[in-house]
């Protein structure tokens, strides 16, 4: 590291709609910013509406305890990163379920800050199994943030 450089490795990916940084601290694993896109609305149908961002830089797949910033306001979230294997999806994306949030985010810019990987990506045979796991992911997210 040279004098005057920040104490973390960071870089931005030159793709439209997403900015990405990698931080080497225990407090913050990854941070990225993107424009929320409409997805298949499966999360909403399962009771967990998500803010979806297509990603162009690989982050280890899985569920993360995260913070999402909307117009400068912070929300705690459980964020999925990867390809939704349960639904045979090929798009690599971020899907954040914001706790205590109910507004429409389509077309809005958000910043996602991943803090802790809670588990890896997993394929579920039944929707009820996925819902049960999502409920547990939210419990673990709340526990991480001491909510």
C-alpha cells in the first residue's frame, strides 16, 4: 500500500447500473450500488418482496446479513447473491428483502452493504422449504444486527 491510499482494496466495475467495491474488513464484506429492476416477483408471491439488482462482478453466492440504503435512509436486510437455483435462473443478481419496508423501489438506485455471509446458495425442492429457510435467514439477520 502506498502513502495516501485507503486501507482497503477497492475497485469499481464499468458496467451500467452497478458500482461495486470489495472491502477487506470484518465489518463490511462488499458494497455495491445499482438500479432496482423488476424480477419475476417470486419473492413477493412467497411473502418476501425483494429489491433486485443484476450483478456483473462475482461475489460469493449465498445469503448475507446486509444494510440497504434508499435515498440515504438505512434499512436492515437479508440479501441473496447468486443464481436462483431453485428456479433454474441463469442471471447472477442480488435480491434484498428489506426489513420493515413496504415501498416500491423499481427504477430507484440503492446501495447494498453486505456484512456477514449467513449460508451458501441452496436449491430447494418445495416452496414451503424455501419459505421456512427464508424465515430462518431473517431471524439470523436480526440476530446479527441485534434487532
